[in-house]
């Protein structure tokens, strides 16, 4: 059975951005994030990267962190305690958000995502073979994914690449890093993607649009939506299992 949840009352006020607040966001395996350096979140990436020329800055690094290799699993959001320094915890990069203090953060139900059973999982790559897939190569690149049933329940993962039909294994989601648990054919997940275009999965600091008056659509607006996903790692599982996202107005971070 597909994941279901009680809908929010449209765009519910969840909180307001605090001055100098720190968010923990997945980093790119192997990258070094130096305190004070600017970071960016590009559509299709799904993780934050050290900023390069011409990219939009979403925050600055709060503590120098060397992000471990993809073979290291990130802690479950429900178990992550940033007070402890460990290799797993260093998968999450602390950043000072560039979003102005006082900006409203909304909680809103989303729809039009991928919901499927997992056919197989290989931790060494790491990859997930999907049950139905995403329609075409690269569509879900950068998307957040959430395991809601079976082995691995509570895992939040990120899609690095997707091969729909051309590889040795079809419907192949390559992950940024391995899962904590061993996913099996009894596992089910949702993937925040579906737009009929390359590299438009919805991830941290990525954009999305309204589906109607009271729901977000994660299959639209990844490159031009009116809202930006604004969540700390610790909030992700709670939100995703309820088919909800935390978002801010795009005007809080971008000009258009």
C-alpha cells in the first residue's frame, strides 16, 4: 500500500527562522567544508557543495568538516546528535543559513512523488533498484528519498544519479551514500521527483511549486518554483513520513 498521511491545512506556519541558526545538511562524500566558506545547493545535486563562481550561496560553514566517503552511512535523523563527533555525524555539514531571521517557515503536504517497492539494494555501489522507476534517465537526480516500510524504515537517502533502462540493472537509483540498514524487497520508499526533465529531483534548498491551493507538487518547480525546501536533517524523517515538507518563500533567498 502506498504511503498516506493526514494533509496539512495548506501552508501552515511551522516556525520562523532565527538569527544565526545552524542547519545540518548532507554534504558531498569526500569534500572538505571549511569554516566560513560559502556553500551552494544546485538542482540535481541533492547535497550541499562548496560554492563556485556564479552559484547561489545558501549559507556558510559553521565548523570545518571533512565529509566521509559514500561507504559511510549517515545517522538516522531520529538518532542524530550533533554534540558527538563521529565519522557518521560528519556526513552532515553544519551551516549558518543565509535566510534572513524572521522568515516564516511553512509546513505543507506534498503530492505527485514516486512511491514504489524496492527491488534490490547494493551497499557497495551504493544503489537501489526501483520497482516502477522514474520514467527516464536522470529525472530524479538530487531527490530526497524516504524508506517508509520494511527494512530500513526511517532512512532518508539522496539520489545522485538514475539510469532508467540503459544499464546492467534497470530502474537504477545511485545513492550519494549507503543506507544504515540493508534494504530488501520488503522495503518501500518515496522519492521526491517526477518532473519530466533531467536532474529535477527535489532536495535540500531546492525549489518546488504549489499543486493547488493547499498542496505542494514535487513533480514541478524544481528549477523555478515559488518555495524552497528548508529543513534540518533532524526534521526530515518526521516530515517525509507525513508527506510534508518545510519550505520558505523563494523571495527569502532568491531574487526570482
